[in-house]
C-alpha cells in the first residue's frame, strides 16, 4: 500500500507582477498496513522555486539603525536565502502572513528565523509530536495534529514587538494565543562576551541561550533575526 504524502503548505504569491508557488514536502502519514513512514531531511530545495525579489534586497548589518520604512518583513523575507526553509513555513499560516504584511504599529514584529542549517539539524521535524505530548493523537496519522504542531513551531519564533529591547520579556505569538497557564512563557535576549572577556560579543535568546547569527532585515514593521538554533523545541 502506497504511503500518502499530505502537503500542509501550498501558497501562491505575487511579487511585482511575478507569480510563483512555494511548496514544501510535508510529513508522511503512516500506512496502517505497514506501520512505516519515510523520514527525510528538510533542505532549501524542498521549497521549490524562489520568488524573484524586485530591485536590490535590503540587507542591513547589525549596526544598521535605520532600516527601510517603505518595506515590510513580508517584502524582504523571500530574498533571505539563508533562512528560506523557515520562511517557507511561515506562509502556511494566513494570520502570520497578514501580520508580516501589515504596516500598523500594533503589528510590529521581531521574526526569529532559524538558519537552514539549524532546521536541517532538528532532532525531529516541526510537525512531529513533542516528547511531552500526552494528547493521545499522533501527528503521523492525523493531518490536523501535524498542522497544529507546525503552527506552534512557527509562532514560537514570532515576537510581537519591535524594536525588542535587551532584557525585555515578551510572550511569543504562540504563547499569547494559547496562554491558558500551560506552556505559555516569556522570552528575552541578552548580550554575552565582549568587553574584557576576550570573547566576541553575541546576542542570545533566553531561556535556552539560542545564539543570534545576525539581524538580516530591518524594515518598517520590524526586524528579521537569523538564529543558529530554534526556540522552545525541547
């Protein structure tokens, strides 16, 4: 019996009159007869063709305090190839897409985007069940559960404020939407090294000490930070 593959992501986007589709291979659902499923490593190629970015992409350095107020996170995300696995997952969540397109101050966002290398080295895929999951429903055989797991993974990387000041404790978008006293938590960032320590200064997301690789986008409605790991993914 053939193993069925279910795609949870099929988004058609249009940028500057150019239409393209993103698709990413989604979790294989178990064949009850064989109780087997096919595991594979996520790669940037799983996203399919890249959307052309019209004009010169905005790639500010960590010291760029200005940013481009005419652009949104949604505008620049397709050009950031080093995080395009995670970027592809964001397009599966319509409410997040709307937020990243919005120029309303209330929608300002710091998007924590794991590098492709971090995504490829995950101990389990974003849609798979967490070790402490006690729901009794398996994401391997339930499309809705897999979709819910994927949504949590992505929204745990969305900080609904920008600028995000050092030491400022904020609930991720997932925790804001699911703050029932179970699983909701605050995250913040700190500087490490530098000064007399002899170590290169770096930012880390707390708790977990996830190292920030850099600020790869600073625009009107927020910033995109690339991470060397993932947030809250025990």
